[in-house]
C-alpha cells in the first residue's frame, strides 16, 4: 500500500483539471484492486463527495441524508484512524437503520473497503474510501497511519485549492421567504426594513431568518448571509 499512497500523492500534485483527477483516481483505485473511490468532505452545513460511485447511489445518499447515518463516516470521525471495513461483518451487530444502509449500499456493489480520515481546517473532517464489491478484504501489510493521512491530506488540498465541483453534495433546503429575506440581508437591509418591504411583522421576519440560520448551521445572521451567498442559494 505504500507505493499506492505515494501514487495518490503524485496524482494529487499533477492533476490540473477535475476530469483529470477523476480519471486518475479511477485508474489508481482499480490498480489497488478496488471498484470505487469516494472522497467526502464533511462540513457543518453538509457533506460533499468527489466519487465514482454509481450516480444513482450518490443521488440516493444525499437525497435521503444517508451521510447522517453512514456508519463508515461515524467510525472515521470518532477514531480518526485508517480502518478496513466489511458490511457483511458489521451489519450483524448493527441497528436496523444501519443494516438497511449496508444492504442498500451492497445493492450498488459497495460491500467492503478501506477508509482514511484526516482532520482539516476549522475542526472539519475529510476522508477517502476505496470500496469493493467483495464481501471482505485482507491486506498483506498493516497500513501506515501517518503515510495514509498525509496522502489523503494532499488530495484534500488539491480538491479545495482547485475548487473542483463535487460529484454530489448535501442539499440545504430554504423556503422562498427565507431566500428572499437573506437576499435583503445581503443587500444590507435591517430586519425592520425587511419587515416594511415584505409587509411582514418584525417577529415574523426574525422567525424566518432564525430558521434559515439554523438550516445553514450559522451562529449569526451575517454568517448565514455569507454562507448563503457562497453556496449560491441567494
């Protein structure tokens, strides 16, 4: 695996376009004997993926908010160590929702794999998973935890710095009224001014904006406005 990790560092440094990186990761994944790769960037406002998982699985994963129940993500965040996993082994002692998750993933040929988590800026976590259709996998050598984390950190840096669009991501759902009020906030209007413009009470404006702030996991209205602008929601 040492050679594979070095190759991951190399392609992270060399890939100049989104398509180039996707193609390189797909080839490297197959070279390692796996079927799929999935880079996940877990943020307070949601998770984004850069992956060659089947499009239908990526759509289901984020539409049904499976990132919130994904046991692999939970283990990665709690241990922050590279680990090998198998749905066949893990689901025997899992809760019903997690057993359902493993079963659904297996229907798309995702049954086992290796996941490498890394800590990123502002207390966030990213991870790279290589997955297989096989019920279980075995490695000839123990994984070098430091080397694995360094390689995935390089991949994370490339995707972030190049601002490559994710292949799928969580959808933040705001109501039309929340979008309108956040847009007014971005224009510098106070909540009292918004109430006058939209013919609403101050308390109603405050209620809508508080719900929008919570949906965006923002601590303040300016932060919510900035996030909504960055995410092109307004």
